[in-house]
C-alpha cells in the first residue's frame, strides 16, 4: 500500500478547541477534548446537484483528545505553565448535499439533505502540548493564555478533498490563544 505525507494536502486554517481538565492535585491533570479545523484541505471539488454546482465542505476533526499534563511550579503567583500529551483520533470528511440545500455530514444529513458525495478517512495518533497562562485574579478563577500543540498520526481511507486514497502520516502544529475558567 502506498504511504505518503499529509503536508502536501493541508495548510493553515482556523480551528476551535473545547476541552475539560480534571486536576488531581496541584501538579497533575487529566484532559479530554475535541478540536475541529475549518477548511485546512482547501477542498476545490465542485459537485453537480439539482441546484447547480456546490462546493463540497471539508472538515478535519481531532477527537477525542485524551491525555494529561503536568504543571510546572513557578515562583510567580499569577503565571502557570504546563506540559502534556496523550492520544488523539484524527477524522477527515468531505461532504456535498444532493439537493443543493444544507449540508449532509455523512450521518444521515441535516434538514432533509442527503449526501451527494460523502467520504471519510481517519486514524489514531498522539499529541504533545505546552501552555502558559496568566491568571486575571488572585484566586486563580479566570485566565488567559496560549498553547502550542503538536499532533502526529496516521490516517487511511477514501480520498477526501485533496487527500489521495492512501495511508498518510499527518502532522499538525497549532497555536491557540485561550480564555479559561478554573473552579
């Protein structure tokens, strides 16, 4: 089976991350989360539908993120730093509606729409991250910060957007600015 690198097929794109961390003590935390990138594959595949040509959507999911982190103690009272890692499932999909309205996401459709073309690919990998946060108040409830995250994994499956139908090694480097709440 052919093997390739996904660097040729993905580019810079906005993403959203929703996550939850349970802190066992002041140094160790378990993490779970979900991430979605919007249009990183730059799908340029128009589909012919009853309403004319429709550009297929491409969606890149990293879910679930399951791992943990270690907090590095600093002598600065309002600054926190951590490093962590874990496992992640990568899932890419491409969709285009068959009736020209709404998007069908490969799971039965939305709003009466069914997929004209639905393809997916996926696989497992790992991630590592580093975070620095600044606490806005003395009781460490509200914070702002930044996280650098590196994800690497192998995906396989159907051709999606610009991806060929071969096994690829995928690498994501993400920089996130975040707002947090601790309780």
